C-alpha cells in the first residue's frame, strides 16, 4: 500500500480542547517516492480558543501569521478530508502520530462532523515511525545514531535524530518539514533494520495483529516506559473482554505458579508490577518480532528456547486459567466503567465514551457539509445525538454567525466567555492561564537574552488581550 506521511502543528497539547493550526502531508509509495503534490495548509484560530503561548513559540506561529491566515479551521479540515480520501486506501503514518497527531485528527474530525476513524476505515491503516524506530534501536542498536539522556537512555526527538544522522531538517516543527524528516528516518530503518521494517508493515491494523498473536505460539513485543524500550517474549492468553486487546503471558515468569492459584489470589497477583499479563494494543501499531530474538534479552536468554516453548504450551493447554483471566479482566473493566460514568464529560471529550454516530446522524452529517449555511442551521436541530447538534451550532457560530438567531448566538458566545475567562484551573486553556504562562516565559527568555522570542511574547500578550476584550462583555 501507499503511505500518507503526515504531521500537525497545534495550538496546544490537549486534543480535546486545542486545535490543529497546520497540516503537512505527503503521499509516497513503498520506496518513499512522492506520488502527488504535498498538502501543506494552515488555518486561523477558532473564535474563543486561547492558544498555549509555548506551543506557538515551538512551532513559530506568530500572532501576525494567525491574523493573516484567511482559511478557517473548518475550511482546513474540509480540504484535508477531501485530500486524505483521494489518497485512500493508504497507511497513514507520522512521528509520534498515534499518541498525538491521531488524537487531534480523530477529535477534530469528530467536532467538525466528519468520520473520526478515517485512518482506519475504507481500507486505510495506520502506523507510527516513533514506535518503529524505538523497536529498531532495541533489536539493532547501531542502525541509527541517537543522542543519549543523562540516564544513559537513547533519545528519539525528531530534530535531534535528523541532526545526528545528517538529515536536512531546516524548519523543525513546521508540519511539512517534519513530514520530510520522518520519511528520511523511515528510509534509514528500512535500509538498516529491514526485518523490523517488514514486521512493522504486518501490524498496521487490528485484524493483522490479532491474526499473528493467535497463530504464533511465542513472539516478541516491546513496550516503552521510563525512557526505555523493554522487550517481552509472550504467548497469547485471550482477548480483553471489553477492549479486545490481546492479553499475553510474559514467559519470563513460571506459569505453574499462576495456573493453579485460587481465583482471589490470582486476581491480586495480576495487579502486581511487573505485570505478568501484558496487553498488546492491537490498534496502535505494535511491532511483533520472531521468537528467535527472545534469547538475546535478559530474563529470557537464561531460560533458553526449549524452556520458553514449554511454558507457552503450559499456558496454551490450560483453558481454566484463560477463563479465570477473562473473568478478572471483566470485573476490573466493569469497575473502571462504573467509576468513569461518574465523571461528567463534556461533548468535546466524549468521542470514546459517547459511542458511535447512528446511521441517521451519519447521513445528516453528509447533508450538513453539502448544505448552505441556512440549510446547516436547519439540520443542526435534527440530529438525534445532542453532541452533533451542539457541534453543528458551534461550527455555524465560528463560520457564519449571522445565520444564528440573536438568542442562539448569545448563548454560545456567553458559554465560551465563561470558559475562557474562568480563573479556575480548567481542562482547557484560559485567558488568565495564558497571561501567567507569558509572564513565566518572559523570565526564561530574558535570562537567555532571546530578543526575538521576547518580542513574540509581547505580541502574544496583545493577541490574548484581543481575545479577552471580545468576550469580557458577553
């Protein structure tokens, strides 16, 4: 399949409350040859959104750039969706995309009444070059040069990797420049760790991952925590009864200790760290490697291949143990869901908790995008799911507010004012929080004698004041 390599620059870190401000994307084939004109578009901030000052400093987005950008957020998302659909089916990949860019993508699509799972539907798949490079470095440490942290761990920041490996990356943290740098990093992995690259192409969808873990008696996966990639040789136990993630037994542990444990004791043991049951997030591009690598790693090489196979067979042949694990996982998930249901989620945060759009609402979304603004207003009242009615009216407020009645406009305007002028520690960025961040950043950049950034902070302060003025009389 072709690949769409993409990157976003955003107004902040919260995928629920901040927004994408720049999209860069390139369509390439499996030899990384560019197949179409790259996509590089930038939009203005949505009315009433308070950006994080440091985020704008990092991606070098000045207030002047935001003011002169005529394309709205909804307009940018519409162009991006159209292009991504033209390039589909493809594997959508980025650098740290599954944890960051994908969350912004899904929630931005959700709030603009588009299909949130665009990169996983219609034959599309997804991957992440950051996870891939961590895996490649674990199995083939010399495949790429990496800086080291104070604790002696490899550092995988894109800008530092490109510098160390002689990759041109002139405008780091601009979307299209980061896309081209990501392609160059992927090329290194393909050339110097080909077995890892090939393995990564086989796990870009849940279906592919599930087929491998069910088929292979033993396989190697890795997880990244505390600044380090850690390998595990595991065998499949079951799928999680609620989340459908494969649950696998870590063969470093002796199964005979756990298989005959009384239920209550096993439930407590499975909570302990390090976890003997490892979850494989089959929708997040895990890289699954041959069991032959297991004996290269501490904790497994002492056991040897024969002992690992013996332990895997012990797990595979014990249905009673698997049933106990399923029951334990079900109880834990039920307890978590009961707790989560007590947390009041707002519409912007409800993509996972609120369920999928019903077919009639999905059809209404298509009609919404095709209609003029008066037609959009009429459709906004007809959604069965209140979240989509709310998003539709917010889009009209942002794009064509004169279509809204005076009372509806005031209702939305006052709600935004209440959010962004709040003096509480909110989930979203507020005007008071932004002013405090600017003051703190001034201290930092005065010490560095960075006149350019200090000037930008002055401009940002003026920009935040403009937002405050617009809403303080609501």
